[in-house]
C-alpha cells in the first residue's frame, strides 16, 4: 500500500469526491474519540483553547496533514496545533481547506462558488454536522482565518522567524482575501450548505 502526504494545491487524489468523503468521516471519528478529554495534558499548544471545549480540534485539518491511500484519507499527522474547542471550529477550517473555499486569486483553490459550496455541503453531510453549526459555518471560517492571521502576527512580533517569513511572503493577505471572498458570497454559500 502506497501512502503519501498531499500538498498545496490539492493533488487530483486529494481533490476527489472519495477524499472529501473519507476526510470528513475521519475527522468525525477523531472528534468523537476526543469527547470528554479536557485538554489538560496539552502542554503548550500552539493555538489556545476555545469555549465550549467539545472536542480536541486538530487545528490544521488540511490535505497536507492527512495521509492518503490512493484517494482514501486513512490517517492524520502533525498535531502541533491541537487544542480544545467546538467541533465547528475545526470543521470550518477543514471545509476551507478541503472544499476548498478560496477566492479565485488563490492558486490553492478551484471551482466556482457554487461548486465550492456543494463540496462544503458534502463535507458537512459526511461529517454529520448539525444544522445549527452549518448555519454558522461560513462565519466560523471567516473567524478562523482572522484568528490565524492574528496568531501569525503575534508569533512574528514575538520573534518567531518562520511566522515573520510567512508575513513577509504575504500569506496573511491570502487568508484575509479568502475571508473577504467568503463574506461577499456568504448568502449563496449558506443557501447551498443548508440545503437538504
């Protein structure tokens, strides 16, 4: 069995419907396995805990942190951003990366807004995301991207050379542009994500 990490932009295998489905199902199993863990042993997490701490979020559940066997997502790696938080906080970032819901100028993305929203809905379907969380999914993606930029800036200001390099390369602008794109298309995204 050949396994490999995917990277940006999505490989054909990681962009497949099978990868989207199995990524959502694996994230759900991971979250369900963490229910009841209070996160007290998470020493020095890169990302802070958020309330309510329903599950231990991976924090960066993206194709580049998953192991694929062909088109099937079979493993998760790189837990340095794990932190207790609501399920939707992790699902939001996962949808952002797996749908992916990105502005047309972001070379990591693909598809029309409608195609992105349909992939987001399928991810939510396979995860089993509750309707109330689907209703706040787009706002949560925007909040998650804003928090990511805030984190990058704080780490750079604290002297972290890697994060300073990310800012110098304009990565934060990419995230802020994607957040603006999601806000601008929120009504259309919500309509499809919430459709039966």
